[in-house]
């Protein structure tokens, strides 16, 4: 009987699929590597909260690693490393492979914009003894989550004379911060009866920016004082807000979460937690066989639009230019190219189990997530990767010791979402989504597991080295 049981167990082991938890299968050494890797990740995202900040930090890192600015028409050769800074808001970094580029480019595409609260073009006003900035939120947010937390202002202002200046207020611990107020519970009876989506309206997301009037009694003295402070520091006037991009983001730095320090709470994991591994993998792959490219796109959170989003021609213009440099047919390069669309997925949260179908959900610490399809309802808006390409990625990960899992984004009828995958796939490139499971996605502070971040680095590295 006992023997029989062993046989059954053996058969189960042979035929059943079981997901792995990194802590159960990885060595102490490997887990330490993950924790160490995440120290650098936290440091990097503290300096890269907006797409503009992230591009700047990425350029510093890439130049240190010998990457050079790319100009269209450059005659390139194997082993050379370049980056293309697209308007300071998106980036393509690449290493020329030792094999002919006609064998295709290995692309990792992540996005570096995150949901936030942008200033309007006429933001500044005062009302009843307080000064505010009007805002227009960017990306999919739960508005109530952005109230009563310290916010920093990041961005640029282009002045009347054409000069563009950088703004960053609220990141230095000695800086003042900004704040969106909310109603006290004592008087919130009506508000509390509203739905979460209506409790705070878009026009209530006003940033508290001051309360002290300029000199003695004067009309709009608080507004005047705020403008006078800004004028003294940056030389700007009210009209300059019209040609500005100012973003309010959570002022706090990335912090370890949990007594075991296994998790990281930070603003903008979506999708810097895939953008950063794309960069580190590109650097670590050294002399790749295929030409490798990390695309860090902007505007994913509002549909990948505009000339810094993934739908912009620039990324494939670069690939076309590389093909031309080698005298190779561009269509052949695209046909043979492969892409990991590196974006986060929603981790199963035991506090909200009702939105996921457990068998097809991803979990923290179970490794990088491979997402065959995204979309909503009947896979609408999804790049549904082919079985053949998923098969290739599966073998690649298994043969390189990458711990991975699969997932879809929530229950079938529950909602959905999309990524940049479909915009790359339509260029005739094999594409599949993969990334880090995130808890509280799109909240001011999101949470990820350190082991999953490191497995994502390992996954992209295996792909770049292949
Ligand atoms: Mn994303
Ligand atoms: Mn997102």
C-alpha cells in the first residue's frame, strides 16, 4: 500500500505543475543578492520619480558604463553601446550584437511614467486665506488616496525667453511639501455616503501651497507672496505656468516594508520596477550575440500617446537606422526581433481575494510574472502572445534558473488593463508581457517583493544574453 502511494506521489510530481516560492527554492546567497540588488533599486527610484528624472538618472548610469549618445546616421559596429535620449522623457539604450542585426533585436520595453497629479496651466489662486495650485490628475488613480499625504513638485518651466528650468521642491528633508486636504470625519457624513470614486472630485485635488500674504493688506496677497517667492528663486511670473510641466508626486523615499525587510514600499514601482531591471540587464549582458535594446517609454499611463509614448515612431526609426547602417533589410530585422514588454501585474492580495481567480493569479515572492495576454472582457486591447513564443521564453527561463509564474490581470469579468505590448507586436515583433507582481498598484505608495524584482532582472538578463 505504502509502495502504491509512493508511485502516486511520483506520478503527481511528474505530471502536476506547481509554482515555486523563491524563499523555498533559492539559496541564502541568491536571496542576499536580491536584497542587495534592491538597495540599488531603491536608491535609483528615489532619483527617478518622474519620466524626466528617470531619464536623467539612466543617462548618468549608462554613461558610466561606456554608453554614448546616438545620432541618426551613425555607422555602428559590434560591441558598441549607445543611448538615445528622446526629448528628456523617454530613452532607448542599446548594445550592438556580435551577430548580424538581420537575426533580430532583443528588446525589453518598460515605461517610466507613473500616475500622479499634474498642475494645470493656470494653477495658482487663493481662497479664504489659503493659496492653492489647481491640478489635473495623470493616469488611473483612486483620487481619495492622494489626499493628506506629503507631495513634492517635480518638472520644468519654460520661460518667456525660451529658457527651461528644472523644478524639484519637496524631496530634500528641509524642503517644504505640498498637501491635498480632505474633510474631517465629524463633518463628512454626506461625503462618506458617496462612492469611493465620488468622495473626492477631480476639482477638489488642489495643492495647498501657502497661507501668508505679501506685506500688509492687499488683494490676493497670498497668491502674490507665492509668486514673489517663485520669482525670487526661479525668475518666473504667473504666465510661465502656461509653458510648464509640473507634477506632484509622493514626497517620501522608498522604504523597506515588513520586519523581515522582504518588501519595498515606494512611489512609481509601476513601472520603474521593470525599467530598472531592463537597464541593469542591458549593462550586465556585456557583449550580446543579438543586438539588445532597453526601451524606457513615457505616457503608458495615458495610452502610450504622444511623441514620447510607445506609439511614437522614434524607437523603430532607430532600429531602421541600425539596419541601414549594416545594409540589412529593415523588414527582416523586425520579423526576427523579440520583445519582453516589461510591465507590472497585480499581485494576489488576500485582503481582496474576490477580484482574482486564484489559479491564474500571481503572488509576491513567486518570481517574475509572464502574462500571455492582458486586455479586458474578451481579451479586448490585448497582445495575446503565441504559444510558440511563450514556449521559447519558458525554456529560456527554466534553463537559466529564473523563478517565474504566470498570471492574468484579475477575474475575467472584473476589469482589465493593457500595456505597451500591442504597439510593439504590430511592428511584426514577437512580444510577450512580463514583470513584477505589485500590491496596491497605482496607489501613491505601491508594494513589491524584493525577490521578484531580482528575478525580473535575471529574466531580462537571460533574454539579452540569448
Ligand atoms: Mn505599467
Ligand atoms: Mn500603470
